[in-house]
């Protein structure tokens, strides 16, 4: 077991623990922070999987954007002054049973499936980012454009939806 | 008698019959503003009726009788005819009833001039006269029964005329009930007659009696005699008549002296052919008991009207006793004379009561105006009344030269002839008749003595009142009736009863001198005895003991009957009602059980199904509770379950 | 480093995300759970592109974009709902239920 594997399993364990932390958190802010930890761990795993572009995007978009957005949302939607940010839980037993059932299904599917992998068959090139850039601008240019339009639309939509704040 | 005569006689008889009821109907519609004219209207109509009946009497007397027949009703294919008969008997009664009714109408106008129910009184008086004349004219037992009941009904109304007095109501009820007892037998007798002869026409029955079993005839006649006993107050149904004196005094004069109580005697004369010798013995026995009982009652009584009532009972018994002699002529003759002198006595008593009432009213004193103990020496104050009372009383006692003597002699003679025919019981009845006439003299003398002679026990009160003279309308009827009590009305010869009336009735017997002599001496003896008895020992009542039948009936009949009815009532309540209640409760219990069954099982099943469906529905509805996370939960859970099911199967 | 472990992690995260979505009575927590599930999917995509294929990474990139859109719009909706109902607890908002 080399260092890479140790780091890999460290991130893996950290992500799992962070996910459990989200589940256990009583406070929304703590949950959001646990989510950041989880996402950063996954970003670390992405780096180890030679998906650097994706890892950077993950860090930037999630940790720097989405989670901050959510923290702001928490601030706005909770009356911090007279009410703690506690999160109550409901439907615990059916929820856990359902989750356990889903986990069982997926794990069952994974264990009964044999993946014909090629371990260490090819070492990804270091110009992975470049390769992706080419692919995006050539093979996937239409989805990229559409994604851009989607972003624009969602931006406008979110702004319009939340525009009451501006009116205030 | 020509056909034209018959026509007029029929019309006049109907007029004499119907005019009283016309008066009754007219009074119903007379406006109350004309209340003062009521006696005038009524008396005028009665006067017309009297004139008509007088014409009828004159044309019918000793002529062949007139029978009016009409088809009354057809029942079951059989024609039932009603018959009226106008012969000597009915013509005589027609006159008597109308005459006395007229006089009573006149008398009442003064006697009751302040009465609130004057209109009602006169209406019922007219109605009574009509009903009584119905009995008189009837030639059919069913028609007779019809009017018999109407007479009883109007008597009930008139006795209870002063309905605010509880005694009057009780007396009216008593009279009505006693008549019912007699009429029950009467009705059974009529039914038997109908079953036997298929007709109730007197003449038809009379023709058929010869071929009939005498025992049956005896029973029938005795049953019919029951009705006579009720109406004529014969023992043991005699106690209602003294109580009936609660009614107004003119009513007592008309109904309870002259007419209604005589209806029984009259009916006996009509159905005399039915009575077998056996039945006649029973009739005589009842008559003699009644005559003695009434005479003793008159000796005991202290109320002037009660004395007269008991006297009436006694005289009626005397008539019935005479009926047993084999001829009804003497009894009818006595009925005729009795009607006048007893009505005269009653109206005199009414005058006295009226006078004393006036005295009482002026001086505001209180004493019983009918009690002879409060009277005495009234001859100075009421001279006309005194003379009328004296004549009528003497007639009642059987003093010679007066009508009572003549008619009494007729009965005695008939009874004497019965003994001559070898009837040993006849001697007993003859003795009783003489005893009764002796007692009659005694109580009449006692009554007259206490009322009019001696010193006046309320002289100071009368002095204080300074009562004015009595109105003519009171004294006139009394005087007329007193005048009718002399012998001339019956026969020219004062010692011979077989005058013009007696010979016109039934089967008369010849006059017998011995009876006349004995009777006269007997009366004189009785007067002497009474005079000395009362003069030496003036007691209020010469006898101490008198069989009070009312007490006897109360003890022997009324109380056991009430006890029995109490028992039956409790039986009814306990067992009959109890069983009904038990059945009802059982039904309710069963119904409740069924209801419980229904509710628990039938409804329970239905409701259970409904509740099951509802429960399932509410469970499924609870899934759709509007919460997004629940939807997510159930969607994913069902997906998981679905996949697991695929995987594991 | 075995690819299966990544797949197990992915399955675990996905399940945890689902449980969060179901049990937490807070709209923002639900959004967090959605993000977690999307990342679990991303993890799967990247893990299968481990042997040099870059299609998985491209696809994951698009997923990130969509997730960003979803987060922005979702956040706006949450704020809007909070403003309208003055609560951010989804259980208290039951307009979908039949009104009785």
C-alpha cells in the first residue's frame, strides 16, 4: 500500500464520515460545513483519479459557490435572532429502512456484477485537461452551448424568483 | 158515528196531542227578550189542546172507538204498524192530562215567575204533556214503550230542574235508575210478546191470548208489570217518588200525582186481558204492600210534600190492589178522581210554600218552609187555600159526597165481589184496603191539623212580613181542582159509584149498598179516632218505626254491589290489565332483543364493512398528506420494494 | 486502490443523501441532500472513467453545471416559499393535500 492508496482511502473515509456528519448534524450550518468537507474529499478523490479539471470545478463551484449560497439561504430563511438553526427530523424509521433498502440493492448489484477492469492498463495522460477542452469544443459543443443557455436561464429564473428581496 | 165525525175526531185528537209539543218547539225558538211571554204562549197552546181534547171526549164517549193505523217502519220484509186508539179510556185520559197540564201551566207562571230556567221549564213541561198523551193514545205496545221512555226522560229533566241543587240531581238520577230497573222487565216482556204473537197491537194480541199457554201469559204479564212497578212507584221500586219531590211543586202535581205515575195504572188497564188470575194475585199483593208502606210513610213524614208523595204511593198501591179484583174500572175511576184531588193538594202545598217563601224573603229569616212543624194556624192567613185543601183532603180521605169516596167505594165493591166468588185471599185484600183507607184518613187529618189548625208557630214572623194576598193565578187552579173533587164529576148519585164515567169503562160491577154504609161509618170512625188521638197526644209522628227501604237497599244491594264492583275493579287492574301489561312488556322486551340483534349483528356487519373500507381509505389517504417528503419517501420506498421483489423472486 | 470501493462509497453517499432528503424537516437540508446525491453520481461517472476514458468526466462536468442551476433555482424557490409561508419546514406546507 503506497502513499497514494493511503490518501485515497483517507479521502474515501473522510467523505463517508462527512456524509454521516451531515446526517447527524443538528444545525444547518454544521451540516453545510460537513457538506463542504465531503465535497472537498470527493474533489481529492477526483484528483487521484486524474480528473483534475473536474476536481477544480468541484472545489470552485461547490465549496466556493453553492455552499456559500446555501449558507446565505440559511441566514435569510431562518430567524436567527429568536430561533436556533436546529433541524428536526421526522419519518426516521421508514427513511432509514428505505435508505438501507436502496443501499442493499446497489451493493447487491455491485457484488453480483463483475467489472472487466483493466487495472493500471493505461496511465492517463497529463494533458487530460487539454483533452477535455478539445472534446468539449468539438464532440460536445452542442451540449456545452445548451448548458450555457441553461445556466443563463436558471440565473435569470433564480433572480426573478428571488426578486422580492430586491423589492424590499 | 159518521165518517165525517171520525175525520174530525182524528184531527182534533192529533191536535190535542201535538199542541203541547208545538209549544215545546216554539219555546225553543222564542227570543230571550220575550221571556215574560213564555207562560202566556205555552198556556194558550195548552188551552187550545184542552178544548180540542174536550171536543174529542164529547164525540167519542160511548161511541165506537177510532183506530188510526200507519206503517211505521218495514224491517226485514215485515211491516210494523203503529196504532193510535181513541176510545172511552184514552179520551178520558186525554182530557184529564190536558186539563191538569193546563192548570199546572197557569200555576207555574206565578210559582216560578222569577226562575232563571223558566223557558226550559215550560218547554219540558210541554214535551212531557206530549209524551204522556202519546202513552194515552197509543194502541201498540211498542209505541207505548217509546213514549214511556220519553215520559221518564222528561220526568228526569223536571225533577232536576233546579240543577244547582245536588239533591235535585241525585233525586232525578234515582228516579231515572229505578224506572230503568222496571223498564228492563218491561222490555223483556215486550220481546216475549213479539216472539209469541208477532205483533204488538193490543187488539191483535187480545184476540190471540185465548189460545196461549196461561203460564207463559203469566210470565209475560208479570214482566210487563215490572214496567208498571217502576213507573207507578210500586214496592219494591217505590222509594224514588218521595225523593222526586226535589222538583218544583207544580211538577210534582202534574207528574208525580196526576199523570205520569198514573201511566202505570193506565197501561195495566190497556193490557188487562193479558193478566191471568195467578198474575192478578201477585199484582194485588204488590199493590197492598205498596199501599200500606205508603200510608205508614205518610204517617212518619214531616215534610208537607213528602207526606203527599207517600200518600200518592199509597193511593197508587190502592189502585193496583183494585186491579187485582178482576176489573180495572174501579182503579181507573180512582185514578181519575185522584188526579184532581191530589193535584189540588199538591198545588195547595205549593201555594203554602210560595207564601212562606215570600214571608221568609221579606223577613230574612231562615226556616224550612216545607216542614209541617213550622206551620199551624194557617187558615187565617190562607183562607182560600185552606178550603181547597180541606175539600181535596176530605176527598182523599173518602168523605162522603166527594169524588174520592165514590171511587174508593168502587174499588172496595169490586174487592167485595171477588170474595163472593169464593176467593179466600180476597178477604185479606179487602181488609188491607180498609186498613189503608183508615190510615189515609188518619194521615190526612194529621197533615191538615198541623198545617191549618192550632196556634201558628211562626205567627210573629208572618205578622212582621205583612204578606199581601195571593195572586189569582195561584188560587184559581187550586179552586178549580177543588171544585172537581166533588161527587158530581163522577156520578149524579153521591152514594152510587156506577155513574156515567164508571159504566163507560171496561167491565163495571153493580153498586152494593152494604159497602157504601160500611165505608161511610169507617171513615167517620177513623176521623173520630184521629181527632182524639191527635188532640190528646199531639205528637209529630204517630209511629216510631217505618221501613226505610232506601237504607235497606243501601245495605243489601248497594254496598255488596259496590264491594263487588271494587273487587272486579281490582281484578281488572291486577289480572286483566296486568296480563295486558305483561304482554306489552314482553313485546317490548322481544322488540328490544331484536333491536339489539339488529344493531350488533346486522348493523354491526354493515358498519364493520363500511368501517373497514373507511379505514383502508383513511390509511391510503394518510399517504397523500400533502407533505413533499412523504411523497418522496413513499415513492422511493415503493421503488425499493418493487426492485427487491424482482430481485428476491 | 480498487474501483469497487469508490462504487461502495458512491452507493453509501447516495443512500445517505436520500435519507437526508426524507428525514430532515428543513428545505435547505433537502437541497444539501440533493447535492450529496448528485456528487455520488458524479463519483460513479468519474470512477468508471478511471482507465483513461474522459467521457465520464465530461458528463460529470455537465452534471455539475446542472447541479449549480438546480441549487440556484432551488435556493430562490426556498426563499420565495419562506417569504410566502413564513416557514422553511416542508411538512408545514401541505397545499398538495386535499383540502377539507
